[in-house]
């Protein structure tokens, strides 16, 4: 009996001898990629994402995903720290500069080069800035196909570069692009990835990357290492690391790389960039944030928060329950599952100060808390605390500030 899976360009196959055509895989497929035709189960390669749901649900073991053989490699062959320098519409994102600040520290501890990997089109000017912000050199992939982010060509290009240059560590922003790209890259390279790190360091003994991030709902800080594979890859949110000042005297090499059409090829098409204009001031870039929590009692009361934010020329933030209740859009949420912010002034109003909320705002320069419960945990982290009813305190504060701020 032939038990070999039928050949297929995706590494997923049906072993016909085992398949009873029960149809359970058809129902389980989240992307509708499986169908029955002429008493055979067929997988539509254009839809299949290799998620593996059908493999685990098939009781006959008739569906297999062949795992790529790992290429044998030595850990010591991998050298250097890379920062994926995400760009949008031709401009490097601030998170990349912040990662260069941390990357510089890690590279100095490892006594190796810090490289910025920049993918885009007509972006050589940005490459110079990356050197002035701490990189020793820049690997520049300048192709029309890379002008705007698309998962396949970006992941293919980065994978190719990693296989050629063998960096030991790669850092990327925990942005929508970073999250999409680095999950894909980690699978492609069969290596680990720690998302949303809040701390990165080098182990003094064995020189491995120590990756710290909140775990179990933010109640503990986990230390994660990647002992057996390379590169060691981590993503970090905007505003968690500090960028270095521009140093115009820094010089470095810009290494241009070209790629074949197969590598740049993609099924997806860039249509249009639509900017989120739902916020008057972008939360992560704001110097002043006024945040409201469940203590507000109802969505209408957010106007109290908005008025104070307007007077201070700041942005409006929120705790998670009020976002979950639909009082304000998710783009305003601060915390572990929302945005990480680090403004000069953060005012928490009617917010108790849970660990998950603090995880997103604790590094603010000055924290002011307004809460009627003097035992609220937020008072343990704030610089200035006002114990009182927000409906009395905030309008009064807004009125007083309006009189002095133009
Ligand atoms: C995995 C996970 C992820 C999470 N991620 C996030 C996150 O990203 N961001 C986040 O915020 N939360 C997050 N949470 C939820 C978090 O645990 C808390 O439930 C939440 O932060 C509480 O929000 P709050 O402070 O607005 O509400 P509460 O904890 O209900 O606090 C309301 C506060 O308002 C005060 N108050 C009430 N009335 C008044 C008044 N009239 N005047 C003054 N003060 C008043 C009360 O004394 C109280 O301290 C997460 C939870 C989990 C499990």
C-alpha cells in the first residue's frame, strides 16, 4: 500500500489511503481551503495558510504538513545585532530609532556591529539618519516592490539576508507591521521570537540575549532566552526604549542588496494607505495624556476628560474596561493590551491602577492620579495624588488651568 503523501507545492498533503472523506476537515478549515471533489479531499493552495487545524482534527492521520529540515548550524557563526528599521511612506518609524538606542547598548556589550536593516524604495536618505542614530552600517534593500509593506516579499527578503549575514540578534517594533512580519520570519527561520519585550540585556556569563516581558496577565515578569536557535528575535513597543540623540559626525557603510523577482513576488497588492484620524493627538506621541477609567460612570462623562485634555493640548487615554464597554475606541487604550505611553505628564482619572494599566504608563515622567479611594493602587505610583470626587475636582482643575494656559 502506498502511504506516501501526494506531492504538492505547499508542504501539506492528503494521504488518500487513510482518508475516509468524512468531511470533518472541510468543516474545521477556518479559511475554507478544503473541499470534496470526485470523492477526493482537495486543498486549495491559494487559500491554505498551513495553520494545521485540519491536521490536528483528522482522526485518521490522513493530512500531513511536512516540516522543513533544519539546516545544521553553529551558534558561534552568528554575529552582530540588527534592528529592523520599519518605514512607512518613506520615513523611518520612531520605534526603530528607539531600538537603535537599545541595540547600540547590546552591540557594545557583545563587542559587535549594530546594523540597521532598511527595506523600501528611494529611501537612501533615511539610511544616513540610521547611522547618525547609532547604527554602524545599514543593509539597504531598495526595490519598488518594497516601497510599502507586504508580508511575503518583506519576509522573503529578510530571510534571505539573515541566511546570508547570520546576525545573532534582531530587534523590531511591536507595531502592526512588526507583529505581522516577525511571526512569519520566525517560522521561516525556525527560530524563537519574544513579543512585546519591556527589557533586553546580555547575559554576562554566556552572552545570550535576556528578553523580559510581562506574562500571566502582567502579574509576573518572565525572562526568556533562545538557547538553541539563531537569530534571537524580539519585538518591543514604541516608547519602551530610549533613542539616542542624532550624532551628525557618525559615519558608516550603506550596503545595498538586490533581490530576484521570485523573492519579491507576492499575491497581495498595495491599494491605499488610510491614516487613522480618530484621535486629535496621536496617543503614543503626546507629551500630555489625560486618561479616564471606570470611575467616570458613563460614556458621556468622557467630555470631562476631553475638556481637560483640550486645555492642556494633550491626548485622551483610557483604561481597558471603558474601551470594552464601547465608551471610547480601542486606539485610546493604555496598558498591557493597549498602547505603551511615556508622556511628560500622565493624568489618571477614575482609574484604580491595575498592574495591566500601569504596564502601559509607568514610565511617564510625571504621573498625577485623581481618585476618590485613597487606597487605590494608582496612588503607589503617582507623583501627585488628589483624593476626591472626579466630578468636582476635574471641572475645577480645568477651569483653573484654562485661566492660565493659552
Ligand atoms: C490579560 C489582561 C490584560 C489587560 N490589559 C489592560 C490594559 O491594557 N489596560 C487596562 O487599563 N486594563 C487592562 N486590563 C484590565 C485591568 O486588570 C483592570 O481591570 C482595569 O485596568 C481597571 O480599569 P479601571 O481602573 O478603569 O477600573 P476600576 O478598577 O473599576 O477602577 C475605577 C476607579 O475609579 C474610582 N472612582 C469611582 N468613582 C469615582 C469618582 N466619582 N471620582 C474619583 N474616582 C472614582 C474608583 O475608586 C476606582 O479606583 C487587563 C486585564 C487582563 C486580565
